[in-house]
C-alpha cells in the first residue's frame, strides 16, 4: 500500500520530504506559479537547493528567518548553506 504522501505528488518540497535536519546549498530564489492547471496565476517565491530535486515554497516565516540569517538581498543567498528541518 502506498504512503499517503506518495498519493499526493507535488512539484515543490513538502515537510515530509525532510524527515531529519539536512544541510542544503542555495542555488537560487525565484517566483513560481503555484496555481493548479487552468486556474488563474498565483505567484509565490521559491528557493532551490543543490541537493534536492524540488524547490521549496517560501512562506513569510521562512522568508523572515532566511533574511535574518543571510541578509535581505536574495542575490547574496546563492551558494550559502542552511539547515532544513
């Protein structure tokens, strides 16, 4: 029987994809359309990591934490390491 997380595939990283803390390297931050197909565009910011296949959608908490750790200019985040948990 499949795990329920396998039944709900996503183009984006989910909490269940990171069962234990992992050090990742940021390779970029960009806006992505998270709206379902045929729905109006819904743009959100996402962060991509070298070690993971899927980007992580940034919510306000994640943006604020990253900003405090890495500074307000996301261009400077590239190649920086952070811990996801």
